[in-house]
C-alpha cells in the first residue's frame, strides 16, 4: 500500500471512529453508563465496518505504533485499545478511553505518514522495510546533496546536466585531490594511496595498527583506493548518458563520497624519519 493510500484509509477510519464514539455515547443509559441501550442496529453496522477495516489495516497501524494495551487504574484489568474501540463487547469504562486513545494515536500516525514520500510503498509485513516508490532517477537526484561535500561540489551539477561520464571522472580526480590536501603529498593515484595509507609509515591511519585486524583495515582501504584509481578514472570516462549508465555513474559518485568520508575518519600520523 502506498503512503498516500494508507493516509487516506487511516483518515477514513478515524472519522468513522468519531461517528461511532458519538453514536455510542448517545446510546448509553444514565446515570451509570454501561452498555448501549439504544440504536443497536446502527451500532452493529458501525462496529461491523470498523472491525473489518481494522483487520485490513492493523499490520500497517502497528508498524508505526504497537503499544495498544490499556490498564484500568483501579482494577488492573487489561485490554487492547484497538479491539475495544471497534467492538460492542466492552463496557463504556473501557470502550470510551479506548476510542479516545485510538483517535489520538491515528492522528499521530497520520502526522508521521505526512513526512514520508507519498509514493513510497508500505509492505503489509510490518517488519519489512518501506520501499521507495520513486523512480531511480528521482532518488539519485534527491540524494546528490547528501554526498560528501567535496564530491557534491564538483560533480552534482555535471550529473544533473546529464554529463555522467565527466561527473564520474571528476569524482575520481576529487578523491585523490582530497587525499593530497589531507596529506600534503604531491603524488597521484595508486602511488598516492600507497604512501598515504602505508602500514609501516602511514600519513593517515584508522587506528594504531597494533594488531592484524587493524592492519588489514588499513591495507584494505589502501588497495581499494588504488583499484579506484586504476579501474574507474579512465575506463568510465568513455560512457554516455543512458539510464543504466546514469545509475552506474551515480553509484560511482556514492563510492567516491564514501572514500572521502573514510579519509575524514583517518587520523593524521607523522611519517617516520
């Protein structure tokens, strides 16, 4: 179900609950209300609709709020507010608070849904992640400004303008320029990566390199940077702007962004004399 569809369904459910609350309240006996004594057919019809609708929407509702247990403060009796709000089997002392709580919670859930993209898909399985309903190109464009600033600054406009190959080439150049600025080295490509993240005399390090695991992290990142220099900067510069190449280009920009963030994570170490 799309976010917009769920939002509309919950608004309808909330409105029907308000109507049910009003009819229920006007159907109780006085002065000590318990069960309704009037409007039985109308209440049964409302309860039938509400129960069926809740059955269809419950898994979606519980994705955003799974706390529906209520407790009577004097007796300690427990009940489920969602079930009680739509049922005719609860006394007024339980049903009234249940309806009020449910209406308030549905309002809160609606507020959360309004912050989401209305085209996103919400699976019926509440444990499954939300799925974006946006086309890949819209997702990519929306994320450009969330790339590492050094990559976004030089490559985002190129990508937006459809210059995918050039954007990738510039992102690869930007990674190594960023590394040069971080280390004050004048090398390039694999040689720059190797010297900057050397295990023996590192200029940048992710740790104190005191054991094999820490050394492996250092060497692994150094080798990834070297491979990025050899396998991306030149080969991908010859692609052109079709959709599949646009997606590949964006993924390369994301990889370049990650490299810059990992460079930020590394601490500057003085080179050994």
